[in-house]
C-alpha cells in the first residue's frame, strides 16, 4: 500500500493520489500517522462484495448449526427479557 502525505496532496493535487492508485490502495498520512485510506471504485466494490459474501457464509453456518431463532421481533425480545 502506497503512503502519501496530506501535504503532498495539498501541494501537488489529486494527480499524486491518482498515480499511486494504479498500484492499489493508498494511505494518506498526516503528522506521521495514517489517517485515511483511498481506494479505487473497483477495489471498494470488490471489498464490499467480499464482505457481503463472508456475511452470507457466516449466516448459512449459523443456520446449519441451529444458532438461528425464528419469530417476530416482539416475540424474540420478550424471550430475551424472560431469559434467566
């Protein structure tokens, strides 16, 4: 991941970020601390898709393992309140 200082972006403009994005995500550094991560739209969408897939897989594992309870929100909340 490339590192660019916020000051460089201020001095040179977004072209610095655009050039660095060709090699992947970019961290913007302010006062020697990574403050921001900039992703291309393509990289961002891939990240979101991967996250969605992982969440779906985890939900399927929970369902298969019997860790899912069905009911209305009101019923499930009442069960929680009544639980010891």
